C-alpha cells in the first residue's frame, strides 16, 4: 500500500472504504496490511490530510484503528507514531 500525499482524495476514499469493508469481513486483510507495512503509510496519510475532506480523514483513522485492534503492532511500527495511536484509541473509547 503505497500512496503519496498528492493522490486524489476520491481514489483514496474508495480504496480505504474497500479495505475497511473487506477487513471487517475477513480479518486477514488487516493482518496482511500490517505485514506489508501499511501502518506507517496510514499514519503519514492521516497526518498529511488533516485539512482535507473530513470523511476521508475519519475513514483513514478507522482503518488504522481496525488494523491495530486486530493484530498486535510491532514496536518499530509504533515508535514514530505512538502519540497519534494513543490519541486514536482514546477518541474511539470516548465514542463508545
């Protein structure tokens, strides 16, 4: 999963929606994404697209949350992004 900040928001929205749908039906999707190193890419997209479409930003956060909920992340996945992950989990807990 390799995206650049300049990728079209509509394309990213479609891909993220598909990954969320598929991953919620088949948890192996999230495991495969984690094995392929998608976590840092998702964090970069979330950080770089804060001011873009709110729906896309929320879906990126949901995808990141689902990946980290399904499978334990490696320390190297978390080290540069630990604060964002903690904030994400706190936001999800507050919604419940």
